[in-house]
C-alpha cells in the first residue's frame, strides 16, 4: 500500500500527502491564513473533523466561515455540547440525553437532578456565562472511538441512565465515536471544531425552556429542553434577534385577533373559525385562483369528504398514512405497509387526507382517449389529517384544511410541457403576491412504491422541465434533496421568501406513475391499446389556511388593497357630515369597493388610530367643509399626510388600486 495519497482541491490542483494526513495539515501547508480560518474538512463531499486522518485518495475542500451552511451546522453542534457541559458543571446530578443542531440554533434535553425541578428561563443567564467560560478556556474537542460495552459501563458508572439506555440499543460492533472536552464527554457522530475557542462567545443566546418526553414518547419521563440560537458572529446573531422581534410583531395569530380575522378554540382543536373579515380574504384568494385555473385550462370538480377505507388501502395511503387519518369508526387495528388489512365485509370509512384517489375515480368514469389528454382536474378540496396535538400551530398547521389541489392526467410525451406550464403559472401567482422563491427537487425516499426505473424517469422529467423553464439556476436556489420525495413520486417544491427573509415551502408538483397503476387508471392510445396516464399532483397555495397565515405575516397585516377585508372606511369629524359620509360609502360600494362608514361620536384621532390597528388601507375623512365641497381627505395606512380629492377622483383612484391582478396572458 502506498504511503502517500492524492488530494484534489477545489481549484483542480492535486497534492500528494502522507497517508493519514489531515485537513489541518493541508491548510497549514497552504498558508497560515487558511490554517487559522479552516474549521473542518470536506472529503468527497462529507464534512469531517479538521484533524481527522484521511486514508485514501479523495476530493478535499476546507470549510471556512464562507461556507456558511456547513460552518453553521458545525458551530451549532458545538454550542449544544458546550451547553450540556455548562449545565452539568453548574447543576451536578443533571443527566444529559440528546442535543442536535437545528435550522437556527440548537437545543439539549436534560433530566434535572432529583429534587431540583425543571429548568426555567431564570436559569439561562447563569448557563450562558458558564458556556462563555468554557469557550474562553479554548478546550480541545477530541474524537475517540469506544466499544459499545465500555461506553455502557462508563455511562452507567456516571449515573447517566438515559445515555446508557441509548448506547445499549446501538448495533453491536458498530463504531461509536465520542467527543471529549476536558473531562466532559458525549457520544456523537460529529464533526466538531478543533476546540471550543473557535466559537465566538458573543454569537449565541439561550432563548427558551420547554418540556420534552424522552425519545418523544409521552409514556417516558419528562425532560427539560433548553433552546439556543447560535451563529458565526455577533453581527449574525443580532440580525437574527432583530428578525425574531419582527416576526413576533407579524405573528399571524396576534394580528388575526387584532384584525378580527379568525379564532381557534378547544371545541374544534386544529380547525379554524373564520370571521367575516377573515373569510373575505379567503374568498378573494379563491376567486383569484379560479380565474388562474380557468385561464390555464383546468376543470373544477368536487369530491366526497368520506370514502371507503378499501379505496385508501388500494391507493397505498392506508398502509403508509393510516396514523394520520381520521377513521370511522376509530377502532381499526394497527396495520403494516403491505398486506391486506380490511376484511371484505368491513365497513370502515375515512375522512380524506388528500384528494388524489378521488380524482382518479373521476378520471375512470367513461373511456378516455389519448385525445382527451392532458386532463386537468382542480378542486378546492377540504382534507383532514390527524396531526399530533403538539404540532398544531395557528393557521400554519391544522387538522382541517382546504387545498388548491389539482391533478393533471397526461401522456408520457406531455409531462415536460405540463410541468413547464405549471412553473410559469406558479411564477406568475407568487410574483402577484410579492414573493421571490427558490425551487428544490425532492428525490426518492427509502420507503417507496414503484421501480427504480420508474423513479429514474420521473426525477429526470422534473429536472428536465425546470431546466427548460430556465429555473434550475443559482438565482432560483436550485437544489436537489435526496430522500425527501413522497412515497409514490418525486416532487418539485417552491420555497417562498417573505418580507423578513424567512422561507416557506408551499407549492409542489409531483410526477406519479404509482397511483394510476394501483387504482387502474387508463386511456386508449393512438394504437387502440390501454395505457397508463402519468398523474401530476400539483398545488400552488398549498392550503388556504397556511397561505393566509403566511400572507398575514409577510404583509404584517397590511394586505394589498385587493385583498384587504375592508378597503376603505369613511370617518366623520362631526355629525353634520353623516349624510355625506353615507353617500361616499354608497359611491365606493357602487364602484365595487368594500367600504364602511364610521359615524361614531368619537374624536377623529381615535378613529384614525383604531382603523390603523385594523390595517384598513384607506381612511376617507369627511367633515362639514368636505360635505359642502363634495370632497374627501384620504389618509393612507402608515402615512401621516392626507390627500384632498373630489369624490369622483377618490372613487376612481381607489377602484383602480383595488383591482385584483389580471391573470390573462400579455398580448
């Protein structure tokens, strides 16, 4: 065996290094600047510890703060370990469990020492100071490999019953890595930074405390979970905290209450009570979407809420999705992924969690020819999913929701064109709402239906369509996500970016050959033989509930004029103007505007403040002089000034502003 290995660097150059060399060795051989900046090594695409030996020829890249995604994952994992070390130093007898990195930080679950009680937010400042002391000590983070039994014994001796239990369930003979910081250690796959001193002590903050069951099971002991956010620099942390403050102001639950849009309550947990103003937004979105799908050649349908469970078994949802379905009656036995589970005389029914099987049943009515395709079936489909209680979150995660759902039944040769057309439609709609977006391709999961050849073809078609649409570029954040497709199809995902930089995954299109096969959908081809259609599952809003929640937060409640529940309020300064105010409201309504009069015996400043809180886009103030001259004073939401216009001018201007987007293609 050769004593040297060849490492290919990102610029294409090749370095011959001794076998067992590390990323740190390579960084030092290049220069002191890179040696100081390097945080980890990436070997053939896998991030490893900077000082971990490399034993084979490989492509090598050095991770620095410029590689933000990899660098953030590293530092957040380190912050989690340091959090655990600090807690155990401050509170002896505390047991550690799990502590992963998250999308914006980290958390760690603890079993507090007997008699101490759960952690509270009052404990966080002291823990933060202990963490900074550990960072200041610049302790090396050393990787060790242990045998399973030795690790079980070590955890048991230390009184770490949770860790000992977890170690005991690891496969026998598997390499178990442990990371040590001084005397403290935890088992972990890594990677980690070289030492705690590589972290910025001012770039993290502990944010909150909650309860969490051991391994997520309510039958297990309750643990204390401490959350934190961690970044590469204090500047990044400050920007993140500012975003959190802004997000709190925009919280759709808070604004929904202030604006009287909707409410949630225990009597229908997971479902939404829409108030008149909130349902006005819904109706505007529904009307907008109908215009969009009519223009795009879809045909709207309506399907039942409850279907026989045998239909769900045939489609595959019963085996893959049963735990998230509402079943009538609800005493159906547990099922696995494969075998038949419903006896021939069983009378189980299920509320539909999705619309696709019902659309296949519509497609199967009558004989379909190749000339009938593509057939685009659309439904404002109400669905029910038995989401866990703890996962419910305002409008963002509910149990009853309505999708802007459609299924395109097409021939093999039509797939790429149909996906391209959907890309254009989605682009137009998202831009109408002021969003930018990125596109991801979610690839086959480990548990799936269909052959590898089927998945190869479906993934290639989606990839080809996005490329032909010109969207598979860095500008659109193009990325492929291994293992994140549905069990029956790969999918394209649209991730919207809102006004404060958050992303929301909403629209999808999936290329499915599995469901048409399982539900026996077919058409007569040009050759006179039966063929299977391909079924494209697609949505743009995703669900009305969630999309409205996103819009409320994106606009901070200040909806565009065409979406605003009340577009204009006519407020009087004196009661002598009441008659004229009613004339103004009538003129606005005649022009199609949603307008109301405020004739209360209140000061005008009070009325202005109240309607500003309600996010009314235009307030038309009228007094005795305005009534005599046939004019109005318009105050715009968020503006201190006012504009004096004749009534006719005001009505024309507001009507033009309130017009919904024109979805017809440009001439």
